[in-house]
């Protein structure tokens, strides 16, 4: 019986499973210490109002995030005709390093959003990489990209419309502008 390329596919599958074991072992040994030390160093040296959060509730699905935290948004919903107001909370965004099921690292940006005000913008995936590919210069580059995206979100205006689209402000709804000021 001719098995064609089946043997090579089985061998590739076995190799991938071994890589997954190796990548998973790298997380507690090298990935988390590198992320924690580098991100904390960046916070300290830049004076960034942020913290490193580790979520390890799920074994082999660890998350390390550079979080800008939560604040009052400055926006409040008036309750009936009284002076009472319900404050809307703003999540300031996070740079997330998530361990995938196969031990690789998903790097993504969680954009700011204001609870109760539109829909949150979907996360932006920056890259998926193997643990040995993660280096301090890469982490610095990801933080720079993160800050660029956060600055654009925070400094939103419509002076520079996006090509052929209405601009959005951290949620998926366009601003409709009437060209005729008298209507």
C-alpha cells in the first residue's frame, strides 16, 4: 500500500506536539519572568501609570498584560429628574501577551472603552510568536505600538477622515455629518 506523504505529515504532527510541550515549559521558566521584568522596567523608567497583571487561572493559558487600569470616564448618566447620576467607567486599555493552547504567544491590544457608551472596539492582534522569539527589543516595540494606538484613540477627532470610511472612536459606530448646515 502506498501511503504517499502520510508519513511526513505524521512526523510533522509529532514534531508540533513536542514543540507545544517545549513552548508550554518556556512560559514559567523564561516568558513570564522576561515579560514581568521588562514591562515593570518600562513602567518605572517612563513614569507610565500602568501595572503588570498576570492571570493564570487556566493552566497553560496564562495572560500577562500591561494594563492602564480603569477610571471614571467623566461621563455620567442622569437618573430621572433628580440630581443623581450614574458614573460610566472607562477601561484605559491593555497590551496583552496571551499564552495560546500550543504555547505560542499572542500579542494584542485591548482598546479603551467606556462602559455603557457604544460597543468596545475589537482587539488588535499584533503578532503570534514562539517563546524563544520574544526579546526585550520586541517588547519595547510592542509597548510603543500600544501607546501609539492608545494616543490615537484618546486624541480622536475627525480632522483626518479615514480613506472612504467614517471614523470611529473606540467603538463600531460612525459619526453621521450633514453637509448642509441649514437642515
